[in-house]
């Protein structure tokens, strides 16, 4: 368990204009540098910033130019389901590869606002993996009061549908894994509500997904009202890790102090501080 890499992702959504995203990225990178955090073994802890589409290029350029040893990586919040070509307004994975190392796929806000089906999510997964980017597949139930087993089987079936759709588009589960697939369990009722899921639910989902996919080392992250103060309990310590391999952070990633505290907790769990 403790050998699994911890992944922390700041999902800034569309909260900030690109100039503010650049400023926030700078404050986070400076914070990491002043804490000596860049020395954490990247095979044990990776930290990704996911700016808005408009912020991807300026934030990636800042990190590359001014903080090349920060270890900070860039994730895209979404990707086109199609390839390069005559697709107005789209961002193909083949182009993102020059900017990002991972892509969030199937976030519940996109499923809700853009009617993204499992089929579309599967096509995106296949595009991302084939381009050499790591897919972060978001899954989550909308059942605040359900029994844990109901929740687990719903998320297992969401996962199976997305993986099946990716396979139909020529990308088998083992190829997704080879590309660095991670699942983010983000219960819809926990996102932006200040009401996170319990660790017990998150761990049951993580175990359930590893069992149903047969991917024993599948990385499962949690997202939904993660606060800095709770990060350590989500991840555990290097002496006793939980089943959760990282955090997908929304609101708390918009303030560098909160986000850096989450990274500190992750570094302790990863055995790097
Ligand atoms: P919050 O942390 O603001 O609840 O957002 C979670 C999320 O949707 C991250 O992708």
C-alpha cells in the first residue's frame, strides 16, 4: 500500500482569470521552494495544477520558465473527444501533450452541464491515454444517504461503463493503466457543499474499484470539500497509509496557504517530510 504514489491535484475550475491563475501558481511554487518541498521524491508524490483552459499555457510557461525544479506538473480539466481537425473550440489530447501531463476526464460538472455520457468519457479516456497523457477519471454517486454497498456498486458500474467505452474505442484497460490512469471518487453531494464523504466511504469505494477492475494497484483519489485540516486523515502517514492515494481539490486549492498545507500532509504520508 505504502509504495503507491500520492497525487494531489488543484482543480481551479473556471474560478479565476488566467492572470490570477499565474499569480496563484507562482505563490504555490514559491511556497514549495521555501519549504524545500521540491526535494520530495516525485515517484512518491506528485502535485498537479489544473488551470482553466485559458490559463493552461501561461501557467505551464511560468512553471517551465521560473520554477523548472519545483516538480509541479500541469493537468488539463477536460479534453476533446475527437482528434485534431475541423472541430471548432476543441482542445485535442495530441495538442495538450505539449502543455500538460494529465487530464481530468468526466468531471461531474461536465457530465451535468455538457451531458457527457459514458461513451463520450470513454472516447476521451482513449484519446488521452493514446496521446501519452495520464487520465484522471472522475466517478461519483448522487446518493447522500445511501448504504455504502449501494454507492460502491453504482460507482463500480460507472467505472465499467467508462472503461468499456474506452475499450470500444481501441484502448484496453491495461493501456489506460500503462498511461497512468487514476480514478477520482467525487461524490456529487460532497462537491462544494462543505460536507465531505467519510474516509470509510472513500476506502470502500477504493477497495470496490480495485476488486471490480482487477487492477490491484489502481490509484484512487478522493475529491469533494477537502479542507487542509482533513488532508492528513484522508491520506494517513508513511507508517500507516489509508486506501486513498491522493486528493482532487477544488475550493481549498484557490488559496495557496490551504493548498500548501494539503501538500505538506501528502508529503508526510508519502514519507518525504
Ligand atoms: P470542492 O473541493 O470545491 O468541493 O471541489 C471538488 C471538485 O470538484 C474537484 O474536482
